[in-house]
C-alpha cells in the first residue's frame, strides 16, 4: 500500500494528458491565456503508461484522465486501453463533453467505465458566459452519447457561483434526477487569478436546503474514491454530492495525487509541493528508480491545503494542474 507520512493511503492518481482546452471557463482558464506547455514536454503515451504502471505496482488502483480537456489529446482511447491493461480497478474520465459524442463508444471499448462532465448551468446564455463558447448543444450530445454506450455513472460537476448560477441549483438537481445523473456541486477554489475572482458560494446552507426540500439521506458508499460527500433520495433514484474544499475541507482523507501533462506530480491541489518525473523517464531510469522516486514524492504530500489562510498563494491555474 502506498502511504504518505500522515498515514493516508494513496490509491488514486489523476493524469492530465493536456493543459489545453476548447473552452475558457471563468473559474479555470483566462480567456487570453497562451502560456501552454510545449508539446515536446508532454509525456508520451509510452511514458504515461510506464509511470502509471509503477504507481499501480505500489498500490494505486484508480486512475482518472483529465486536462485541460483530455479529449483534445489525439488517440486518447488508445491510452485508455493501455492503462486499463495494467489491471486498474477503476479508469475514469473528466471532460467538458464537447468532444464526447465522437469518442464515447471508443472510450467505453477501451475500458473507461464512467465520466464526470463539467456542466454549470442549463441556461444556454449562462453556459456561454461561463465557458466563453456556445457549447451547450455539444455538451448535451455528449451526455446523450455517454448514456447510450453505457458509461455509468455519469456525474455532472457544477461549480456553484454566487450571483451566476446559484438560482439554477434546484433545476440542475431535478435534471440530474430525471436523467439518472449524479449532480456534484463544487465550491470554487482560489487557484490563480481566475479562481480568486470567482464568486465563492458556501455550499453548507445549500446542502441543508436541498436535504430538506428533497428529503435526502446520507449515502455512505464508494462512488469513485473522490472527495464528494453524497446524499440520496429515499427511493435511491437521485443523488447529490457536495465538494467543499473551502467550508469543510476533506484533507484528512485525501487519497490522491495529480500528474500534469509534463510529468510533474503535485501532491496537493492547494500547495506547491511537486516532483518532476520527466527527467527520470527520459534519462534512462530503471523501474526500481521510478518506484523509489514515487515513494519519495509521496513523502512530500502536505497535511492540508491553505486555501482559506493563504488564498493568494497559488499562481497556477486549475487547467495547468489537471482536474
């Protein structure tokens, strides 16, 4: 088992395959940002597979492919198939779904079992304002395709923003209940200028209101190993998850680390502790040396983030870290 110095089991690796995205969500990526990683620095599929294999040998059982928008990486289903062949228990994808209709079947065939889709609103104009693009129809087509090919569960990630989409929360919940999706509401985090400028909304009162309105009860089950705390309707049909890094952090149970497209491993979304694997991968390191480096990197994982205490600490954007 892979453990950090605080006794937390690390069994979840998020792998960013690109820092590029075809949208410019207001809380994630500045509209005119051009400082993307050079393609020559991207880990190749061989390098990603080799490194994930080392993590798997040390106890990582869950992998999520992220970005940027991961479906902008050419031949992503091929990589998914190679990672699934490593014997992982769970292989998932986070996506904005603009490209999902084209790739859903290939992803399913490659071994991806479930997807998280970013969807902050059901109002076309609101979606355009948040994402900088009229992407609503593409996202809906992607959700439909994912359902048709049997990707399950499908989770809708909604960043709740005061004065932006908070009036739609009940509508989003009912949409998710109707279509069999799981709604996950997320508090905005102060990552880069984009995150700090987002209209933060405390989800505690929102949760209490939804619990009362829909007669929700806590659900203590595994739904992907992530940080959400779930509630369900009494008939078990509807589920809502709450991700509260600001109002009620979950650092004591954090089980994940994040690998960026250039091979940098971040041990915490809200800290700068990192380890670079690309030099090792391209410098002839043995498998034993890779595994030793992973063990060393995990020792760098901090006890908790400092989003509340030091909101201006992080200058990197969410898209640069990987969801």
